[in-house]
């Protein structure tokens, strides 16, 4: 699985982490900092709108093995060049991954669950991290890079 880009959004839709993997060779244009913030806010808003429009009968709450709590919102966007997947935690953190075309939802969900585990271990246990603020932890970035390369 080739991961092209990764976003982490806090529960209010603020972008707290963004990383492009191999930006020169992945076929996705590099954006400015402002464009990343706008993209994150737009994805958060679309997710909230879709969650509000989806009747609860269509998506009953089910137990799943990955911890993905995204039960009624936007799950996946498929394009000609890439797939976008959204994973939501119980605390409202959204992990958005942009991956190469053809990656299954199970594979992407497993990757995002692993990112959530790394986030829990290296960001939330960091005594210097302030909740809902941008992540500046180099150890977290290194672990995410290793995970993306291993996927």
C-alpha cells in the first residue's frame, strides 16, 4: 500500500498534523499551508453534513476490531488517481489518509488504526503536548514515516 498523504484533525476540525509522503513522485500537487488548513476544514464539514443526512437505520452501530468509530459520516472518497479514507476515534480525532488507487478499505483502516496507536503512544503520553494543538513531536513523525514505508 502506498500512502500519499496523512491528515489528523482534532474534534473541532482543526488540522493538527499533515504529512505528504514522497511529494515529488506521488502525482498529487503540493499545497500551501493555508490550502491544507482549508482542505482539513472542508473535509471535517463534509463529514459532519453527511453524518447529519444519513438516517441511523442505514448504519447501525456495530462493534469492529479496529476501533473506527466513523459509523455515519463519510468513509471513503474514490477518484481516478487516489482513494481517501476517514477513520474517527471515540474522542473525535479524525485520521484521513490519501492512498494509491485500488487499496481496500480494510487495509487503509488497519493503517489508520496503527497511526492512532502511534498517536496515543507518542503524542498523548508526551507531557509537553497540549491537547488539540499542532503536533510537533519528531518521534511521532518518524514512527508514522516508518509505518507508511512498511505498509
